C-alpha cells in the first residue's frame, strides 16, 4: 500500500482504547474513532443530573480521548438496534444484565460495516486477553472477530502478540514487533504505557463501560421487564432507571422520586408523559408514577411522596397531582411512616 | 448568513452532540447552527466535538433553562 493505511477504532473513553489508538497512530496509521451510544453508557449525563456531582468536570470521555489523540470521533446512536442485543444475547449475560460478548460482536460488526462504507482498511480495539471475564477471554476474543465478520481485519494492538497475526500485520500496515502482548486482569502495563505516552487524567471506569454491569441498575431493569410482562424498553425508561429513588408499592405501578434538585429538574422534563406528584404545603421532591394507577394507588403514592417531603413528621401534607391530560388536582394525605414502607418496595 | 436552529432540549449527553453531528453532516461549510439544549454538559461536549471535527464555536450562552451553542460548520466536512 503506497497510501497511508486507515483504521477506525472503537473509542469508549477508557484508557485501553486511548492506548490502542496511540500505538497504531505512532506507526503512521490514520485513525478515526467510533463511539456507540446504546442508552446504557456511563457518560457525562448522570453527572449532569445530580447536583452534588457538580464539582466534577462533566466531560464526555470519548470526546476527551479523541481530542488527546487528535482524531475525529463519530458518535453513533444505536439505541434501537441494540435492543435485540440486550433482549436476546446468544452468548447470554454476564454477572448482571450485561450481554458483553454479544455487545462486542455487535459493535465490531458495526465498525466493519463502517470501514466498508468509508473505505478504511481495518479496525482497532483496546481489548486485552484475559482482561474481562466475558468478552475478553482467550476463547471469546476469536468469537468477536469471527461473528462480527471482521475476522483478521480486527487488530488489538495491546494484546496482538498473544494473538494470531492479522491482515494489518501481514500486509505490513503495522509492525507486529511494535505491538504489545498484554494479558490478564492487571492494569499495570496499561498504566505504565499511559505514563510512557504522557497521558494523565484519563478515565478509569470501575465496573464496565455501561450501566448493565451495575447490579442495582440491572435489578431495576429486570423489574421493568417483569411488570410489563415482556422484555421491552424505550429510551426514556432506561434513562429514568438512572435517576431517582424507585419504589414499587403495587405490581401495577412504581413511583420515581427525585433525590435532590438536579434530579427534580430532570424529572420535570417528563411531566407530560407521566402522572406526577408535587408537594404544595411543604418543600418536597417531584415524583412520577410509572404504570396504570387507580385513584387509590395515587393516594398511596401521594402518601409515599409526602414521606420524602419536609412534612413527613406532620399529620397532613398537601400535594398536586397532574394527569397526562395536563389537568391537576389537590390531594391532602397523611405521610406514610417508616414502618409502612417495606424494604421490598425499594428497587 | 443562514442559521439553522436545532432543538436538543431534554436530551441527555451525548444525544445533543449526536443530533448536532447528524445535522451538521447535511450542512454546507459556513452555515451556522444554533443548538438549544437543557443538559449543561452540552456546553462542554458540543464545543469539544467542534474542536475535534474542525467546526468553529461562535458563542455559547445560557438563557433561562436553555444552554445554547452557536457554531459555524467548518470546511472539511461532517463529523
Ligand atoms: S460493559 Fe456494557 S458496553 Fe461494555 S461490553 Fe459489556 S455490555 Fe457492552
């Protein structure tokens, strides 16, 4: 090849993809990044919602990584297509509702389609053999290459020397000798390499790149599926699972209660889509009702919301209930006592 | 100069960035795009996206609950 080879890299915003891109960039490859938005990603917006995290910089790590590397970043909205991966993962779920192996296959397949469409030569990921229990094992990494259709157009620069030679190596687009042979769960080699390249302040997500690896989030999603009677979700559902306190007093409805001002502001945006409750007589949180609630259910929800207001110690809290038709009415209730809110209501 | 308006209110990052990216892909260089967002993260993310992809941020401002970014589409194409 006389022209400069071109690669597209899966950029999550974490350290591994940052390093993987840097390694091939240093070998003269033109790299652009792709970042997938599934709706479950752990990115800036949760920080934006919660006021107490205001002190943290609200940067998007994938954009930050792209800027450090001086590469273009294409952010792809895959919310709809990704549902099938979450509902029916061929290779099953990990410790929670995270379908990591299917997810990787899906993303690499999308990247393969992208390079075909855009005239790029190969795909780069930051995967490391043995790093993650499901998608980055010696026996599952070939599954990603094969099932995605990318085969040996998929290069993992951080682990390449532990893996069979790929087309970019065979064709001399990159020099295998200058790739790495990292393996195992240790993060030390990556941190050393980051130091070598002079990268500081990179993001180090604890569990994984998305909320599906979070036990608490997964149990709320499982609850949603159970009470809707099928595996389904819309973007608003999965966003709302990230926000507020979720309680299910009855099978037919749950109540989402803002925990602080930032969440309250966020929930305000959903007032036209959900029956919602707001305390009038005392300062208190905004709450949404998700599900079909009868008058009696709304009464119970109101007592629950009153419990989370400043009026919890009083005999009477007045609330405003607004329906989907935009019509509001007032309701006065006795706040529930702590003993009247069983542990099992909390999702 | 033509200014295109984009309503990205109520969307959480990175959706406002994605909407900007997809809209910019169809615009001629030199066109201005004004994005109205309610996620304050947009004031960081949209300018970062612009820097990476060669577009110019003309102005960022807040008005009531809105965070607004005015950008000018750069010469070297989309995002
Ligand atoms: S953690 Fe989430 S985004 Fe990452 S591979 Fe697993 S399912 Fe996919």
